[in-house]
């Protein structure tokens, strides 16, 4: 019995070890099953929550909000804009008077003015030698005296004859003959005086005179020079000293102008501004350049030199329209457009037509009423229908 008890006692140790191993293995499997079940339950719970909320949970909402771009918008309203047209051109005399020799001509003796001098109407610009003409005038004056003496003698003979005819000493026929002689002598006096006047006029025309008051622009005559009717222009005078800018503008801009509008002219090389007035618009358009000329009258000033280059800013009238900065206006092959944000915060393409361009922006003459919310920047990165987060521009 004792031996059996020992055997049982000895064999009990191996049996107890096996049971413990089985128990440990079963506990480990149960642990993993529990963990897997918990994970599965969590996954199912998350899926159920997503299905219940339609995917609009806080995380999904934040992600969607992060994907909507924020854009700056502006409601332009309507503004009265003074339109301007920029142009360039050449300065010149408004009324240029070319002066030449109108007489028989001859050798220039003296030149009395120079370029840049002011002259009055009728002032002598240059004197041409008149020694021959002076002698001819003297001869004509002597002929007048001879004719006048003959006329005086004829009148005296007629007066004596008329006293004698009453006494019957001279016939009526003699009186008629003496009267005709007197009339012929008087006519010869008038002829001689007319010839003298012609010679004097020819002599006076040898002087080169200013036809009107103004500023001498050119002097092309020098002492010793022989001049005549074919000598060309000897002097150029700007009548009244008035200048003009012949501004070249496009055909479309020319249609917006009218005589009387003001313009500001800045000559090249200076920072001075001169105010002038458009006084004439050329009726003809250059078929090659499609440009015309707007002539701007300017008062005399030393800084305005004929032949110089200048820029002009011409006022072309006022318009009332929405004004947008250049960044808000886009264009492609379909035309010019802007993006407008609707009540649903989605952008829509709006075709527009632009007008005057000023320092404050571009006038939109068609397509906008001024109350819309227009995308101010980054319109090129948007597409029609995109949802945005509009933010008003700060004044």
C-alpha cells in the first residue's frame, strides 16, 4: 500500500503539469478572441456612426471646409469716371507763316531780325538793294512834274481864249481845240502819277515785311544774298506765337473727342505740364496706321519748341459705370469676363465689356450692375460652379 501510495504520489506531478499547460493555452486563445471581438465591435461601431451621420461628422466637415478656397470679393457699385486718352505727337506752330520775296528781288543789304525775335505786323525783316529802283522813281517823279507843267499851260491858254471869245476875237472851234489840249495834258499828269506810284510800290516791295505779329522761327536770309520770287521761304513766323501738338490717336479714340475739350501736354525732357485745348480734329484717317490727328492749341512758352516731341492726356468725357481693378477682369478666346459669387457661394462666369481705363481701375460698361460680388483676385484658378468662401475686400 505504501508503495502504491508512493507511485500515485510520484505520478501525480506529471499529471498536474499537463492540466496547467492546457489551462494556460485555453486562456491565451480566449484572450485573443476577446481582443479581436473588441476590435471588430469598434470597427462596426465606427461604420454605423458614419452611415448614421452621412459622412458629415466633425472630422469630415473640417476636411471639406479646408478644401473650399477663400476668395476676396468686391461689390463695385457705380462711379462717375472722367475718361482720358493718352497720345503722343510733335509740337509745331499752330499757324505758320512762310515769308519770301514778293518783289523783283535783288541783293539783300540788311537782315533786321533773327530766329526767336518777336515782330509786329508790317515790320521790316530784311532790306533788298533798291539803288536802281530809286533812280527810276526819281525819273517818274520828274515826268509827273513835266506833265503837270503842260497841263498848267494848257489850262492858261484855255482861260485866255474864253475871255477873248466873248469879244469875238476867237471862234468857238478854237475853244474846243484848246479844251481838248487841256484835257489831254491833265490825263498825262494822271498817267505820270500812276507810273510813279507803281515804281514806288515796287520799290517798297523790295523790303521783306512781316505779314502778321508773331515769333520768328526760321531765318534763311543773309546780307549779300540775291533773292527773288523763286528764292523760296526766307523767314518762318508763328502767328501770335501760338503752338500746337499734333497728337496721333486711334480711330476709336478720335470718335470720342470734340473741339474744345481740355488736354494736358508734357514735352519730352521736362516735367512741366501745359494746359491746352483741342481746336481741330483731322477729318481723314490714315488707312495704314488707322490713326487720326487731334490738334491741341497751346499758348506760347519757351519750353514749347516746334519739332519737339510731347505726350498728351486728353479728356474724353465722363461715364457712370462699375469700376474694377485689373486683377478682377479676365479674358480668353471667348472674350472678357469676371467671376461673380452667387447666394450659394458658387462662382459663375459673367461676360463683360470694358470701357475707360483710368488710374483707379477699368470701367465695365456692359455686364454688371454694380451690386454683384465679383472675385477680386485669383479668378484664373477657379472654374464655373466652384464653391468658395467669399470674404469682402477691406476698404
